[in-house]
C-alpha cells in the first residue's frame, strides 16, 4: 500500500509572502563553495521558513573543491547569515558529511547557536526515534575506496558543466527543465547501492542504534520509503533537486522542492509517523 501523491503546492517568496511553518526541517548536500549550489533558492526558502528545529545533514560546505568554508563565493554568505539568525531562536544541528569532513574536529562544539555533531537522534510527535546522519557511512565507495569516491565527485562536477550547457540549449528551444547531472548521479548511486548492499547497511545501523528509521542525505536522491522494517528519509540536495525534508506538526513527513527563488513546490508522497503497517514510499521526479 502506498499513499497518494499530495497536491501541488506553491509558496511565493516575494514581499508579503506567507511563512512556511514546520515542526522540523532537514537539509543536506548544499555544497557551499561550489558554483552549482542554488544559493538564491535556498536563501529565499530560509527567509520564508519558521520551524522549531533545523538539521543540516552534511556536505553543507564542500571541502573537496579546495574552497570549503573559506574562499566560498560571496553570494553564499546570505545562506550562512540566515542559518546563524535562525540559530538564535531555535536549535540548529550540523551533522558532518564527507565533503565537509574538515568540520569533524569540532564535534561537540557550538558555532553561534549551531551545534556540530557526528549524528543525532530526532524524536517525532508520535514517539518514534530517527537516526540523523549524513549517509556516507552506508556508501561502499566511501568505506572501502575513498579515492574512488573522490574521483566520482570530480566526474559529477564535469556532468554539472555539461548540464549547464544543456540547460541553455533547452531554454533556447523552449523545452522544460531537465537535469542531466541528476540522472547520471541517480544511475551511478543506484548501482552503488545495489553493489554495496546500501539498504541492508541502513537497516543494520538503525537496529544498532535502537531507532525506528534513518534520516540522511549523501546520494542526492530525495526519497521517503519503508524497507526492512525501518522508515527511510533522504533530503535530496541543493544542486539538482533543491529539496528539503519537512516534518509537519502532526508528524507527517514530506519532501518539498524549491525550483527557483520565488516558488517552492511540494509534490510528494507522504508518510505518517504513526503508521505501523509496512509500506513502500517513493518520491520520484
């Protein structure tokens, strides 16, 4: 049994726009410091956001570009300023990933009101507990062959260049949006998950922590699913999907997408955290 897709929702980020109100918001794979990060959409989303807790789930900065937290494009500073402003009034938890591994030495520390952690456990209104972790821990390439993961990141950067050119052509001919880089990454990561027994590692880790599920990022594929008896949530990214995982006040989880700096669109399949039956949940674009 799967839930029906929720209706399309659009949120105006202009002056007088309604606020986006959620209990918790989860963002991952922003990759500040790269030219591909959609900082305009993200900054607008953050300015319109009201929530009780914010999780930043790894690869927020991209240290693999040689820039990291320093040397980032000036336009990215608005995102950082907004996060710091939010941290004055709500808890903000920063989970380190593989691209921002230089932040690991600060585990247990606070920057402003932002707590730096290796992982965290999030409790839902219904009492379920979810491990919040970046997700590279489940990636066979990261565990066994870091050099292969680094090579893959460089190849992905190349596909982003190709994608930029294709987007210009599609715009010129009046065609719709399409992401070549997202399709390539989805295909490669799908193969990696198959070969690396990804889902089994996710389920095993959830059982080891005694939690009901896992909230993560890393693979740039927004998803809400249930497998092997655990709930699985993936936030997606802010390069191709501009997606966020949000928790409503009734405990329902949803993925929303912000396709440009003026419109945020929700087109998802939702899962209630109180459901006990085993079902499959997929989010596809």
